C-alpha cells in the first residue's frame, strides 16, 4: 500500500529536499566551475577521427588544391573547442581537490591553450601508430577485405583510436576528458580500455566484446587480444586506515608479440607475460611466464551416448 503522506508532497518540496541534500544550489552556484561538456567531448572524438581517418566515417571530399587549407581550418576549430573543454576541466578539477582534500591543487602550467597546442602536435605520431594498428588487424584477420573496412566497421579499431586520443590527453595531465572519451568508447564497443594503460603499436583486438584493460597495464608491440580478455588487478592495496592506495602498479605487463585468446584472465601488477607467448582460451593467470611460452587448459574429454 502506498504512503499517502508521500503522495501529498509537492514538487517544490521535493526540489527543496534535493537541493538541501546537494548542499549547494543545484549546480547553479556562481563559485562552482562548470564541468566539461560530454556532448562537446564526444563531438571532438568524431572531429579528431575525421582528421586521422579522413573520408571514412564522414563522407566528405576535399578538392586536391585545398587539402592543406581544409585540414588547417579543421584543426583550428578542434583546437578552439579542445581549449575550452580543457580549461573547464582544469578549473573544476582544482576546485574539486579543494573540496575533497582541503587544499587546492596548484594552477597547472602550461594552461589550456598550450596543452591544446601540445596535443595537436602529437597527432602525426598518433596517426602513425594508429596506421600500424590497422595494419595489424588487416594482417591478422582473414575476414578483412580492405583497410578501409577495418577503420569503418571494426569495434576494436574504434576503441583503440579513442584510447590513443585519450591517452595523449592523460599524459599531458588533462583531467576528466580522457575518461569521458574511453567510457564513451566502452559503451559504443563493449571494449573497456583505461586511458592510463600504456600500449605499443600494431595492437589488435579481434571481436572485442568484453575486453578489459586496466589503468596500469603495459602492453608491448604486436600484441593481439580476443574477446572477453581481462587484464585486471589481483588485489587493491590499502593503507593502515583502510583507504585505497592509489598510483601503484596493479595490472599485468604483456611483452611484445603476445597473443591472449578469448575469455582469458591475467591479473596482478607483478605479472609479466614474456615476449612471443600465447595464453589459451579461458586460462586464468596471476603469475609471470617466460618468453615463448604457450599456456593452455587441458581439455576435458567428451562423452557421447545414445539418447533415450
């Protein structure tokens, strides 16, 4: 039976209760900096992807003589929008640190303008690495007919592209934006890559659904992961007061040319999978293995009998 008293509460009373619980004035306080716009950050992903892989996700043709001017104009628009979202992130992050820790973090130097410039300067190298990822997909998947098909259709490349963009921003020290980007990609693709992970070139995620790559993972060059792979933490260390200790190495390291097959789980910050090794389907590991090692689960035997 419903509570009649609860049904009689007015909308204004509910608003007052919520605002009191919020402890401010519903996000309208003049002293509270605005958060970055999730919509704008996702828009930046699309714009950056159009620069990195022009003409694939957006059917846009450029005149041969105007390509440089067109790219320059596009990059200028990206820089302007990126500068705004970085500025919002920096200001709000400093205020949040003041509320949580009682001391405001120092103003970041360089500021939003210089950070956006530094990010754009990294785009050529980011593009080179992404091309190696596309090439790895083409060389490892016999179903791939063209490289354009891979960029257009493969969720693994979409997740890796967004991760690499987000990782560059995180390395520069930009708060909020990297996680907004990778969590959006997670929702889009089912692939969860933390922007803090360090991943070498020629990286291939086949199928991809359910792949999880933790914050402190280190992945070498030429690594392949299949669906359902988890590169996770074995435990979360805490201090004497029971608080989580942050910033420790919690996730595994995969050296060059490692292949991890579907639904395998690799755990722990001290776990190292040696170069050239293969981890079979559904294997669970929390210890290191030497290079060129194959780890599999012994298959159970199948029994057949005539149906009654």
